[in-house]
């Protein structure tokens, strides 16, 4: 069993398209990307399957939200049940059919609705939780989208901060920005990141005055519950923590939040 998500899509784009366009001139890259698009279009679904999913039985109603976080997403169950980090859980019924999929984002939205249960933990700041000193993977606004996706693939991250020459946060580029891309769109990867984000194939989002998707950030003094609320209400997978000059000094992902909640409950 497997699942197709934006990360498996990035892997396919890397294998079929971007790797074949390395080490050639810009004009040749354009042709290589078009050729790679044809190979990408011929890809069979089975070759795209990833394993970023775990299973849970619908009848297992004794599983608490903490169990879902700890055992389902973080893979910290019993030794024989431990697994790698997963971002979604497939719920199956007694007949073996998958009836629902629960994601990390679903759990964060649930936590946001019941934020009062976080207690004192919810009032701790990003700085106090050590989130304001987390390494931020970034690219410059002058870099192409292809370069940025290369960085994501190499660093094994699903998003990068896009900063200007002064290190100021301007945009966020993530694997989700590959949604809706078609073989004919692949040459757009040679555009700079801001231009790529303004491209027509990108799904409608809240945009800044320059037409690029709005990037949402917070200060080191932001509380955990406010960060949870920001991610939940804006349906984000990450939020950057910026200093007074709007330079990213940290990033908080859904997984980070689940780990914090799990560690707090373990104490």
C-alpha cells in the first residue's frame, strides 16, 4: 500500500525532469524540461506511490488524541510497532476499506478548537520553546524554482524560505506549489521563485500586492496557542519566526507542534 502526495510528486519531477536538465545551457534546459515533461506524463501511478501513511482500525475507539499523535504520526509506539514519521493516518473498516484519512493538520485544527486544554504550555513563547533558534533552509529570490526544489530534495524538507539579498523573508515555496502543474508547465521551473509563484497554474491563494502568495510569519514572543491558531486558521504547514528585521530565525511545522505536545504530556 502507498499514497501519492506532493513529496512523491517532487521525487518524480526530480527523477524525470530536473536531473536530466543539469549541466546544460539555459536554452538546452528549456528543451530538456519539455522532454522530461513527456516522460513525467507517461509515469505509471504505481511508480509514484510513497509511504507517508500509517493505518488505524476504525473500530479501535480506545485510541486517544495523544495516541494518534504519538503512535500514529510520530511512530513512538511499542518497539515492534515503531515506525518513521508519518503525516497522515488511513482509517480502515472491518472489511479492509479505507474510509477516512486523518492528517497532522486535522489534529492541529482539533487542538486549536480545544486550546484551553494546553494550559500553561499554550502560553509559552516560541523563544521559550527553543523554536526561534531553529535552522531555516532558505533560497534567494534570484534563484529559479528548479534550484529551490533541488534544495528541498537534497535537504529532505517540504518547504524553503525565500529571502532577498538582505536576508528578509519574502515568500515561502513548498512542495504544495507543485499541485496543478502539468507537463506543459514544467519549463516554468526555470523562472525565478517569485515569478513561478505568480504563474497561472498555482492554485488561488491570498496574495501580496506584488501578486505572489502571502507569506505569514510570527515573532519570537508568539505563544504556542497563537502559533497553533495561525497554522489552523490559515491552513498552513509551517510558519516562520522572524526577528525585528523580518529575517527568518526559526520555523515551526505541524510536526514540531505535535512533538512539543507529546513531550509535554510525557512529563
